[in-house]
C-alpha cells in the first residue's frame, strides 16, 4: 500500500510556475509556517532554493502548521516536479514526500 504522505501536492498558482520550471526534477523543499497569511490561518509555504513555490494544501497544512512553526531547525522534505503529462492531467506541478516527517498531529 502506498503511503499517502509520500505524494503531497503543492498548491501553486501562476505566480510560482516560472520558479517551478527552473527546479531540478528532484530537490529538497523547506516548509515555513505563515501565521499572518490572510487566506489560511494554518498556511505552510513551500520553498525551494530560497524561493516560495507554493503552499501545502489547507486540508494537510492544518496538521503540520504548529510543528513547523515551533521547529528549532528548518523542516525539510524531498520534492519532485511531475511529468508534463501528469501536470496536464492533474494541474499539480510539484509533489512532496512527507512520509519521514514526524510532525503530523491528529485532529
């Protein structure tokens, strides 16, 4: 059975697409809590190479917001760009692997 946290989509609008296209196929993403985000009070931004490339979806970020915000060191995870076919079929350009992150909390 596939771990669902091994394929977490990144929500990214057109503002981030150029940054995403410049990423290597596999990279390390850094998660950053955004407590002042006006759209999602549990927003977790996704950064790669020091640039924001999108957000963890709200239904997932609510489980990771507090641990990411309180972490003593940056929270990192593997990321990958999807194939052009997958992008056309799903609209998702980047997937993250949260399977090794010990930060999920039960609601």
